[in-house]
C-alpha cells in the first residue's frame, strides 16, 4: 500500500507510465547530489582545505586537532575517513526506519538538506579555519552517504529486473552530466575571478557553496515524483532498532551467501574507487604540481566521458553480462594507478590521459555494481539490504583514505600512497570473479535475467 503523496502516480491507470515517471524523478537525485562529489570532494575542497591547514600548521608542517599531531597534507584524507565512520553509525538507523515505516522520502529530504546546508556553509571556510572545513566535510560526506542508502533502495521498486542495468546507468549518466555542467561554470568563475571582482580563494569558496545550493534545489524533483511504499510491517521502536536491524540483515544474508560474497568483493574494490575519486586532486596539486585550472579541466573531462562510459558499459553488460563488464573495468583501474605512480610532475597531458581512462570506467563500474546487487536483494528488504550495500559503497570506504593518509604521513610522498591502492582492485577482482551471480539471483527469489 502506498503512503506517498504529491507524486500523482498512485492512482494512474498505466503502471508503466507511472514507473517511467518515477524513474525520471529518481535520476534527478543523481543530478542534484553528484555536484557535491565532483566540484567539492573531487576538485576544490582537497587542495583548498590542505592550503588552509598548511596556513595554520606549525614550523614542522603539523596541525593539532584535539591535540593530535596531524601532517597538514593528511588532514583531508583523515577527514574523509572520519566522515564515513559517522555515516556507519547513522545508515543502519536510516535503513531500519525506512523499511519499518515505508517513508523513505522524508528521510531522503532530511539527509539531502543537511548535506546541502553544510556544503553551502563552506563559503565561510577561509584563513586558518581548517577545523571548520574538516567539520563541514564530515557532515556533508556523511549526509550524502545516508541519502544514497534511501535513494538506491528505490531502484528495485521502480525498475523491473530487465530494466535495472539501464536505469542505474542512466542515473549515473544524469549525475555526470550535472557534474560536467557545473564544472564548466566553475571553470569560468575560477579562471575569470578578477573580472568578477573576486580573489582566487573567494572564487573557490563560491564554487564550494554553489554546489550546496544546486544539491538542495534539484532535490525537489525526486521528492515530488518518487512515492513511498510500505514494504515491511510498521513496528514500534524503529528508531532504536537500527543496529539490531543491521545485525538481523547480516544474519539474514547468511541465508544468501552469494549476496554476502558480492558485498565483500564490492567493499574491497569500491574502497579503491572512492579513494581515487576523493584524493585525485590532492595528488595532482601536491605531488604533480598541477594548477587548479588543470585539475578542473581534467575532472571536467572525466565527467564528459563518464556519461558515455556509464551508458557504454550498460550496453556491454547487456551482451557480456554485468559481472564480466565490472571485472574488465577493474583491470583498467589497476592500469590507471600504475600510470599515476610513474607519471612525471608538471605533465598535464599525461594527467588528462589518465582522467580520460577514469571517465570511461568510473560511472559504469559503479552503476553496474548497484544494478547487480539489486538482483541479489530479497523482495521487501530493499532498504535494509541497500543500507548494508551503502555501508560498502561509502560507509566502509574509510580504509583506502586512511591508508592513503598514513602513507603520506609516514613517507611524505603521495606516490607511495597511491601505489598502495592497487591491492584494493586486484583483491576485489579476485573476490568478484568467484561470486556465482546467477545462482545468487535465483536463491534470492528473483527472476534471472538472460545476461547477468
């Protein structure tokens, strides 16, 4: 029974048209929040927060949050790690409440607007306010993780098994389209900041804050079109049962060992993907000596090619299966890291080449992983299973940034830090290759697509 309001789809006589309307609204949350991932997390905040931390550092290059000595160049990576630990504490609660009440939309709105507000407040990050920057990053990054639990849980409800690879890939394509559009605007503002009467730091702060405004504005579209569904009996104490629900979910997954095996593989290789995404700009600026304009245009190239990559890998999945297509992308990721390790400093052409390679595999590897997991989820348990998935996607992706930060903390070299990430892709590929996906889909009680 639907509890949604304001969508205009509940009473329609055409279920396919209603489903299509919801799918189109669903795409727009990727369109809204991906700007945070690109403009904030990938491009501007890493180098800018590092510069703010360096301005506040002592003579040895350390800042001391809570009295702990931290090399200024590691602060951003450590903050990302802390943010996902916070997300781990909140995501099981969100999944449990969503499943027990069937009201994902209010929870999605709360998480989205908390993150959007924190991002908009990055306008006030200047001088030596590195603690403010770290705090806002933690809040925004944790919020987007929680919102994605609820967003991803809609996929099995709004797309048939045969549609999910395509719908998931289109969602990523929408996200990369918005990321590219906003990065173009950011590039115009940043390179022409003098003509706008702004200093370079002011231009960066405007770019950061505008991502929060964009995120909040376009979140209105999915909130109008998606509808709530009651998929599990409402119960008392939903708020207090988040962790009990997660434990119950993991126990339930024992009856679906293939689902659990896929989550383990995804946890490993996605940790590598998330770390590359979040640390690429720091690596480019600090290790390779590239300027901000080069970083912006490189990430813009990623966004443009990621749209084609997500759609292209979706087509490959229809002919070769999602599992094989993802495995192929992990080989490419490993080659990308090897190229980054040997790349000479001050060589933007080589950096653009790697950016193009990242763009071609980034969206597809994530979109196909999401759709593949949706086939392994038992019906009626979408939000709680996607809570566990999101903990693998974002909530448990703390190890890569931590290893990256420790690598720099101990060696003072970002090249040594980047080399350590190869193990995530190599081990993830081995684990994924061993997952019997078709058997897992059947065991979950779902129709098995022709290609999977």
